C-alpha cells in the first residue's frame, strides 16, 4: 500500500546511515540551497520562456510551441530508465550525471540564433528542438533522484516549510533572472540576445551539477533489494486513496501544462506585447510563486497538504477567469497591470497546487517506496502536462484554421481549463485527510486576521531559546485561541520546565477544538504528571467531555495530589460518570481540605442529583470551612436545586451591601409587601437574626417544585440552630421559600384561569 497511515509531516527519516555514520540533513542544506539557486537560474535560461520566445522570433507556429512546451512533461516518461540505473549506481550519481548531461545537451542550441540570422530559421528551430529534447531526456533519467534527495534534505519536522523555502529561493532566482533577461532584451538586437543567455545557462547548469554530485546518498530511500517498479506500481494503484490522488493530479497537471505554455503566447499574440514585456510578466509569475512559498511556509505544516491543495487549486481556477474573459484593452498601463495580475495569480495558484501535491505525496508514501512511486507520480504529472501543452497548441491552430478569432480561441481554451480545475478542486475533498485540518476550517483560518497573527507567534515560538521566552510566547498564543496552535503546542507538554508545560496546557484549553491526538496526550498527562500538571490536563479533559479518560480520572480520586483529585471530581461530573457520584458525596461530607471541599461541591452541582443535598448540607455543619468555601457550598446548593432566578447575583451583592441584597430578595415576594405579610416578616427576621425558622420550614414543606427528599432536608435545616447560624445559608433557605411562594401563586393563577 502506498499510504502508511501516518499523520502528515511525520518524519520520513531523521538521519540516514552511510558507513556507520549518521547523516544530518541540516548539515547539507546550505550547499543544497546554493545548488538550487544555480539550478533554477540555469533552468530559467534553458527551459520555458527563453526557448519559447526564441522559437517565436524564428517564426514558430502554435503547434511547435505546444510540442516544445510538452517536452517539459514528456521528460517524466524517461524516469523508468533512471529507476533501472539506480539498481546499478548510487542515487546521487544517477541524479548528478544526468543533470550534467541535460545542460551539456543544450550546448548546440546556442547556435540556433546564428542559424536564424544566416537565413536558416528551420535549421535553427530544428537544433533548438533537438537540444531541448536531449535536455528533457536527461532530465527524465536523473529526476528519479530528485524526490529522495529532496525528502532527505527535508528530514523530520516541518517538511512543508522546507519545501516552501526551496520554492521561494527558486522563485526569487527566477525573478532576478527574468528582470535581467528583460533588460537584455530591451537593449540587444532581437534573436542575437538569446545565444549568450543560453551559453550562460549551460555554464551555471554544469556548475550546479558538480555541486549535486557532492550531496550525500539518501540510503533510506533506496528501493528494497529484489523490488521492482512494476510490483510497486501495482501495489500503489490497488490503494484507492492513492488512485484518487493520481486522478486529481492528472487533471490539474493537464490544466497546468496548458496554462503555463500559452499564458506567454496569450500576452504576445493577443495583446501584442514584445519579448521584454513578456519576460516581465514571467517575473510576475515568479512573484506569485514567491507569495505562494511564504504562505505555504507558514500554513502547510499547520493545516496539512490537503486543504492547501484545495485552496491553491481554487486560486488557479480564479486566476484563469481573466484569461478566459480576455477583455479588449488598449495598450498602456491598464493592460500592463491586467497581464501582470493574471500572471501573478497564475503563478501563485499553479505553483501552490504543485507544491501542495508534492507535500501530500511525501506524506502518504513510505520511504522505501519513494523512488518507485515517484516514477508513478511524475509519469502521471508528465502525461497530464504533455497532453495539455500539445492539445492546447493543436486546438489553437485548429481554431485559427477554422477562422475563429484569436480572442475567442483563448476564451474557449481557458474556459475549458477552468471547468477542469474546478472539478478537480471539488475532487480534492474526497482525498484522504492524513491528519490535515478540514477544508472549510482551513478556509476560515486563511481568511482570519487572528490566525495569521497567531502564525507569527508560532514562528517566534519555534525560534525561542529560553523557558522564559517560551512561556511568554505560549501565553500570548493561548490568549488568541487559534486552531493552528495545537500541533505546535503539543511537543511542549514534554518540556522539562513546569512553567512551560502549564502555559502549553492553558493555551490548549483555550482552543475551540482539540483533536483525538491532543486529547490522548492530555490523558497521558493526567496519568503520568501527578504533583505537577496532571490537574490541568484533568480539567481540560472534563471540559472537552473526553469519555475515554474516565479510568484515569477515577484513579485520580485516590491520589494524594489534592489539586489533581479536585480537578478529577469536576471532570467526572462533567462527563456524567454515575459510578463516581457516591465517592464525591463522601468527599464533600468528610474532607478537611478546603480546595477538595470546593471541588466536590462544584461537582455535585454539575451532577444536579437531588440526593446530593444531604451531603452538601452536612458539609455546612462543619466549624472549620473558611468563608470562601462556605460560599461555594451555598452557591452549589442553589445551582443543584435550580429555579432560584437571580439568587447568584443577589448573593454576590450581599458582600458589598447586605441590606440592599436582602431588600432585593424580599422585593420578589408575590404578595403585598407590608408588615402584615407573614412570609415577608419571617424571611426578613430569618436572614437578619436567625428567627422565624418555623415559617420558613412550612414554606419549604409546601414548596411546589422541590424534590420531596431535598425539601425535607432543607425544612429540617431551617429548624436546626447549628445550621441557621450561617447567614449565607439562611439567605438560601429564605430564597427557596420565597421562590416556592411565587410558584404556588403562579399555579393558583393558572387554576383560576382554567376555571374561568
């Protein structure tokens, strides 16, 4: 199977062994980045815009341009030769020498401008096509080593960020190259501007190849001995998830191959832009790739490849809409801005979807299958791109022969691409998530200012080097509650510093949702961090209603860690665990720890079991609870009983102004509020002086909605001098009596209304 069941961005390898010595990817990354810059510079000069513009200057047709563009994709069909080669030679050797061959293969094409100038444009076109063919044949053979080397360099950790960095450096190189070549085009005569560019591309490409040959061998990605490409392909294509991914990849590659090839001719032929201007638009395309790279670097590892794949594909569809419309615009700044914007968005979307596809591929494939399945990946990618580029050119030429105006031809071509990309984007939703965030959730994150700010904090967190800095940043992350934070925060639960773990748990507590992976990590925290942060983990588990943690929470009831024990009783109450209710009632009656007493009272309030009233009343008979614990018990009783309206607010105001609180309580009496009102007098005397208990008891006995057992306990409590010595409890009993009288009055009114 191609899919290994791992979450995205788990490490393919952390190190590779060669000769018994561990290889650290970070050690070789600087050299790899230099290679990448040189390689990108050379590629810009020898493939893409420069050969296409040279061909157009020599009179090439749309079909020629389509075939020339398709060579960039036909190259992938040569990968099986590379697969055969690495059975005999090292992966890096095959990769490096093939890369050397592709650059040397373009050396004869340097003569094409001279042939065209000598009046032999067909010969120039022929040598350009031949050089491009050799370039892409060698590229196809060597490409087998690209994914293993790239995956080794990405290493463990944030693979998406590394790939995005590679994309950014490539795009910035492309921008610099495009600007420089556009400047040259503006100051050098037509076709003769191309030969020094091609020659420079060959020299820098050879230099890059020498550097590539010095890279370490990615041994972990070597196919197992005895394996075959056919068997690996058969196994992979039997996996429905891999097969669905290949269909999506094929559709988007088809659209990308067409769009990339003819977005140049769209500006040149339809809007009559010169070669220098077209190259500036290719710079805009590269700027779009850079923007994509920065977004991917921040978001890919946090949201996952699947939602980013869908997002970038959607942007690609939107980017093609202006090309499909192809409005009539006069030469000038409006036209320049229009074409630059189109190329920027196309670069952003197309490069983004290709980058996300590669990250998704790395996430679903085992290291030992990387080489073989990379062949499948690139064959599908190449087939789609080659068909798109070739058929696009044939379609434009066919419509031209039929007399279709050029503007309409481009509208038909790009309108078709929009439909294909839209359908493929919808199909991404059916791909395996591989631990990614949901697509709709990710869209919300991408458009959230709060989440983008949180990303900056997460970047700071990754660069922090002291526990004090970590706690500050984690605390700030926690105040934002961004869903992006979970993946970054979980590793900090293993920090050796107590403060760091506390802040990480508090930040996780603030998130709107937690994944099963995070909840399991909290479950382990509650089990293994007694006398430390287990109490915070228990609290979060209860708030999240995570029922699988009930065994750990029950076990915590026997812990000597009173903080953990107190958090566990509340968590069990929130989970509605019936087997723990008796234990919590006994805790309320017997514990001498004020914190546990408060926790037990709060838990019994959550359970809302009328049978718990005696336990809370018994706790009030103690002489030792501090005032704050006494208040908690009274309020827990009020919550357990329910139906007391504004009692919490009135009770809270009692600390500021007892007389005002009593007046507000008495004002809620339903009858006339004067001295002749028995309950009014009784309630006032009872709260102020502890007198009038029998009247309160009678009112409680007649209460219309109190559970009989609870009513009996409260009635007895109103007559108990020991309990009535507490003025806060007296206020609660008076409030129950008054609420009962109000309920009786409402019931009588309903009976009278029914009699009428």
